[in-house]
């Protein structure tokens, strides 16, 4: 009964781990597709922020996670061979380290939000800056005199009244990136729970194998 419970817990967290791997791959692909084909006022800021996160590292991590999940499949059926489970546990450790590193990198970027947003803003074409100005109802990044003339910032007087985008964009970036790096830390928590379940399953099967060998030596035959 205990073995069945351990296996069920392992399977549940293994499936959640697979879903996390899918998110690691889906978010970068969806973000880049949006930036290329579906940029609008509503998603422009979040897409720009995500695009400057380590998306390539997240995609590489997803590949390792998928491989790690596949290693767990034969472990369901090969009860006496713990090699796949051990490889699976090793893969989980590697994935958790990579995920944690991505989360820390994003968290560290929030400590210097205004400094990091300036090159992002300056590298955007006027059409993108116009969307940002419309979204945050501001003009220019740090200097309202350096604005892109559009329906939001129709004149220098309007730009001076609305003020620069550095504050509203910065507040949005901090709030949004807080959610992003917290999500990655949540992925790490899933990794740790799966690792614990895998280690428990390895230990349980090791104990079962030891008792089986003892019974065979005593002449009871395999269980």
C-alpha cells in the first residue's frame, strides 16, 4: 500500500513537471510570435519585458525537462532496475538549477528596473514607442521633450502635462516581472517535490529488492 502511494505521488508530480516543461517552451514561442505578428497596445509592454528575459535558456531547459520526463516512463515498468529513476532524479536536479538560475536572473533585473528599461525603450522604433505612450498615457521615456508625436502626445505642452513614461513603465515592469520570477521559483518547488518523490521511490524499490534477495537466499523464491 505504501509503495502504491509513493508511486501515485511520483506520477502526479511527474505530470505537473511535464506541464511545467510545456510552459517553459510555450511562453517563449508565444511571446516571439506575438512580437512578430500580433503586437498591440494591450500586450506590447509585457511582450517587450518577456522578450528581454532569458527565453532561449527557458527553451533549452524545456528540452532537458522533456528528456527527463521520458526517462521516468520506463521507470514505471522496470521495478527492479532503478537506473532510469536515478537518471530521472539527476535530470530533475539539472532542470531545477537551470530554472532557479533563470528566476534569479529575472529577479536581479528588477533591482535595476529603470536602468534596464532605458535601452529597451531607446531600441524600439517610433511605432512601438507610440504604443507604449498610449498604454501608459505618457510621453518619452525619461524626458517628455523627447517624445514621438502621436494621438497621445500631440504637442510639447501635452507631453509636459502627461510627463515621461519612466515611472508608469517602471511600476508595470516591476509588478509584471515579480509574477514572472515567482512563477519560475514555483517551477523549482515542483522540481523539488518531484525529486523527493523520486528519491522515496528509489529507496522503496531498493528495500523491496533487498527483501526479495533475502527471501531467495532463504529458499522462499522471488516475491
